[in-house]
């Protein structure tokens, strides 16, 4: 795998980031997950602009400067308010955690998603994340990275449940 570095997303990256999300929507729809993002053209550019302004949007960049992946990462107490209610299970840890959302890869660098998730975990040592029940590739990344399935959470974007994962 080429050497990757993580940096905060800049506004000049926005066009490339939105193309990566467009590719991710098509990939998910073609691989048995048509509802998670493609159903509502998720994530909207306005949200990514907000993520950038708040300092929570990141990109993985190759040595040549190519953006290989993008994601949202936030660390803090109650980093994801939607995680307060969990069904059919429970969270493992109660302390401050990092949360990963909206991860998508360009498809040009194998292992970019794993690299990003590992970077997030290294920042906090305690991570939570979630994905749609139809998103088998992301579920596989969570399992590969040592996350444990914890239960079901719900998001405001749609009515579909999400599988919740955690790693201490």
C-alpha cells in the first residue's frame, strides 16, 4: 500500500471529496446496499462544508497528494449524541470516545479504509461507529479492526437501523 497521511479536509478538497462520496454511493448500491446513502444522496455538500468548518472532516492523502479516502472523526464526551440510546445490546465502555462517520475511499489505494480507521483508533484508544445492516464491506472493516458488535442505534437521516460497533 502506498504511504498515506491523514490531514484535515480543506475547502479546496471539496470537489474531490464529493466525487469520492458519489463513487461510494454507486459502490454501495451495486453491492447490496442501495438505501444507506444512495437513497437520499448522502452526505450532502452542506454537511461536508460544516464538517470542514468545525474541523471534523479528514482526508487520507498519498505521497503524490492524491486523496485516497475521506471521513468524519470527532473525539470527546458524548461525541455522537445519537449513541445515547442503543437497543438489543449495550456499549462496552462509558468513558470518552472517538466516533468515525462518513468514511469513503476513492478505490485507488487498497486498504485506505482500514488505514483511516486505525488512525482514528490511535487518536483516542476508544472508538465507536455504526453502519447500515446492508453495508457488509463496512461491517467487515469493523470486524477486521477488532471492533465488537454492540447493538442497534438509529440515525436522524432515515428510518433504517444501524449496527453499532465499539473498540476499547
